[in-house]
């Protein structure tokens, strides 16, 4: 196992030259392949990550060594992903112990570097940090490429037993496991960023670009418009011509949408036949009207479907930042509500920026009524069951808010964004929390999950109020789950708040997972215990289409990674037995959806 001081210097130098190509000229093929493997992991020059830092800190304690490192050997440098005891980001490869180590077999042990013919002249031996002892285990890919080492370094001579060398090799394997998990997260994130059918950004990537667009608008003083566009009677196309022709139509629609918008705008596919537009650099209503006119012009020509000419109509709802809302979810909610009204009216387009007098009056009237909704006892909680996937037994319920007015139930898409933009979501959210915990206290539920908005979390007394509600009710904190969207979790100041929530025993969940800002990569950093997989992934998995197969792969990847991170996965939006069977096979532990129960008030 050991190839160190006892090796013949000439043989060792020949190995180094042959493996690393340090003698000049082009590197040999084996080194090119090794470097290519290193590049594929995309690890070089990335910020520190806690999973690697924890490993080197633990190794330093276990081996009682002052320094421990996760080191990658690049073409002409040694780069440290984690470096305990001697903080530095990189060093020349020509001065690297690890470069020598990867040219040998097994764990390389140097008992005393000052006695080593090649290494004794290295600057880090002669000078700071005055290395004397070293042990490095290769970070090796499954196909045998050595990317670098997991090493421990000392300033005193030291021997390493065979057992210690085996233990160091285990640390290297753990580091490679973390590296592979990191790559899997990145690969799945990338796969989850693009719509495979149209090549457009999907809802995940769109939300990121929406946030960035709003930030730019804040700087330049301009506006951003969000448009949700839905094809009218698309189901008839699928039923008449088949899904293959329907898919071809969606690709053609995507192309026309891109042609109708400028290069600085974004066109994305949300799901099915629903697309979303992000119009940037909006200075006035005329800028939006120009885009809608171009859309009308592009769709004036027929599409060829199954050898026939077919005219496609669409419904478009628009919202404007910051006029209509300042939160991404609220902007999308406004646009969705606008599109729904347009669809009911027969198609076309509308905008919250240019409301008709009647619509404006309706908004004012509804906001006034919402202020008095609690005192008038118009708010209701409906509860949807969450079931154990294996047995379908109910284990919890999600509390969902409904507004029941004398004139009828108000669509949540109409009043939730209004509550958020007006700030009423704070008192309403506190009412929801008290009512949900009250249902637990009354013994009507086993566990309950409550949706919490970013505005509620921003309140300085949020944790204090949560603690008071639990203490006053006597309900065990572990029976309460707070569901938050990723947009509310990514603000740095919220991290401490979420940790306080967890410390009191209340669990937190990442809601609508898959349509957030950083998506899969966020799982390793967010203080959550539950992941709720968004219905946009679960809905198509039973379809024998490219989208369906992709969605199933993504869900399988999400569940695998969630399990590896010790998180519970809840699949939302399950409506058919076929969906449930597939989700059970990929490892989902909990289900939620109409198949197991619609939201209903407690009796």
C-alpha cells in the first residue's frame, strides 16, 4: 500500500514525469483524461462547503494532526476545497505533495519530509508551515482517475500504521461520496432548469430570472412585466391529432413566442400548454402593448398540424413589478388570476397595470372587505390529508385558507396575493396558525402543516408569537410543520429564525420544491426536515411522453437525494392510482392529493 520514502528516486521521478507531464510539452493522454474527469465535477474554484470542511476538521482530530486537506491537482496547481489548519486556496503543483501522491499507488506516507530526496527542497518544507510528516489517500473516480488526495499534514515526524492508512482511505472515500452527491445535485438542478420538449427555460429557471429582473428594475428605475399565456382549447388538439402532434405544436408555439419578444426578455414553459413571459426594461404601458401586438401578429398565421392548417388562440394575463406586487409569488399569482379571468371572457390579454374602472373598484372593495374578514368570521380553514405511501393511512393534514363571503367563496388566487401586497397576510397568517393549533388541541388532527409567507417570517416577533401559541395551547411543537417557499428561505437573515423554530421542536418544510430559486442545491443548506415535491413534477409522471419520463427521473433523483440528506419527501398533487404506484416505486414516503382527499372543513 505504501509507496513513499523507500521507492527508488529515479523510478519515482520517472513516474511523476510520465503521469503529470511536468517536463514540458503536451501532457500524456492519461493526464488529459484525468484532468477531463476533474473538470466534469466542476469543483475547482468553488466556495467552501460545510460537508467538506467538516470532514477535514474531523480528520485532524482523529489523526491528531494540525492540518488536513481535501486537495485537487489541476494542470499546474494544487487547489484546496477544504483546508484545515493552514488556510490557503491553492499552491503551485510543482511544490505539491499531493501531485507526487497521485502518481503512486495507494496511500502515500512521508514520515519525515526533510529526509526525502525530492520533497526536502520544497518551500513548504523549508519554510512555513514547515511540513515534516504527510499521509495522502487518493480521491479516485470509479474509472480509476485520481483527482487529488485527502491528506493529513504534520510539523513533526510521524509514522502511520496500516490501520491508520486504511482509515485515511475511508476519509477519501467519504470525500468522493460527497463530491459525487454534489455532482448529482448539480446535474439534477441543470436537468430541472430546462424544458426538454421546447428547449425553453422551465419554471425553476424562470423564477431565478424573475428575481434578477426585479433587482435590475430596482436599480434602473424601470418596470418588469410578467405574463402567463395559456393556449385555448389545447386539449382538443391532443384529442384530435394525438400527443405527438400536440408536442410538435408546443415546440412551434415556443418558437413564435421567442420571435415575438426581444433578446432581453425571457420566454419559459411552466407546464402543459402554459407559458410565461418576463418582459424587462418596461418604461410604460406602450412597451407592453407592443409585445402583445407582436404576439397577435405571430399567431395570426396558422400552424400546420397533421397536414392541416389550424389557428391557435391564447389567453394572456399580465402583472407589473413593482406596481401590482413586489414578491415573485404575488406577481405570478396576479398574472395567473388575470389569465383565468381572460379565459372565462373568451381569450385575449389583459394587465393589472391597465385595469378597467370596474376592476379597480372590485380590487378596492375586496381589499376593504378583507380587512374585516376575520371579525366577520368569513375566513375558514380547510384541511387536506397527507397519507403514508405504503399503507395510505392519514398521518397529517395541511391547513388551507378559504374566504367565504355572503356572495360566495373567493378564489385564493384572487385574495392571497392581495393579502400579501397589502400586508394583511400577517394578521391573517396568525389567525391561521392559532386555528390550526386549536384543531390539534381539540384532538381533531394528529399533525398539521401551516403555510407561512416571507412577510410573516420578516416580522421581528414571529418566533415569539409562535412560541406563545404553542405554550398557550399546550400542543407539542413536533406536531406542527411550517411550510415555506424557497424564496422566503433564501434570505440570509431568515436562517437564524428558522434555526430558532427548529430548536423549539417545530419542523419546517420546503414547499413546492422544484420551482424555487436554487432548487436542488438549496437542500444541503436550508434548515428543513421535509421536502414537498411540486405538483408540476408529479402530475405528468404517468404519461408515456418525454415530459412524463423526465418528470419521473427528476422525482426519483429528488427522493434519492432527500433520503441521503435525512429529509422526508412528500409528493403533492397526486390524482390517479398510476401516479401513486410510480411514486411509491421511486421511494416517496408520503402522498398528498385529490386521490386521498380534497380539502374539507373539519366537522
